[in-house]
C-alpha cells in the first residue's frame, strides 16, 4: 500500500477509535469542508469540531474504495454508528483528501485539506 493511501486509512482507524494521535495526521493549516458547516480552518478549530460540534457520537467507517493520484486521494465508503441525539445511521460517504509532504508526518505527509460528502442530511 502506498503511503498516501495508508495515511488516509489511518485517519479512519484513528477517528473511529478516538485515538488522540488523530490530529498528528493533519497540517497545522488544515482546511475541512463538510456540508452544513462553515469551513473548518486550522488544527485548533478541527480539534474543537471533533470535541464538541460533530454530531457523530461513535461508529465505524468502512472504506469501500481508495483512489490515489499524486498527493490526492478519494475515498468511497460507508459509515455506521450513532449520533449524539441517539439516532442510528448507516450511510454512504465520499471523502477527498489533499496531502502535503511534511517531515513530522508519520507517513512522510500530512492531510492539508479534506472535503466530505454524505448520502444523508443528518450528519
């Protein structure tokens, strides 16, 4: 598996397990676009989003496909889990990642931008 695909797959593993090293995968100037939210910019805002804004309580991402071209990756997947309001979701998603070479990156790179699209309006 190439390093960019490994970086992206590691993101899902860490977010699902609540691993505090999740944020080591991101550039300090991360830009995250997600439907229904203003663009999240920077690690401080990203941490705040995961800590108190994200409507997902817990669950699992299942990557169905990972496509990579240069420093970009696209993922098609399915998420199953629970929202903070107690409702259960089972939905498809697509994510698009831009990465940048970075010496502190465990994979020799970090995620500098992410765009998420869900097949559900509740998330």
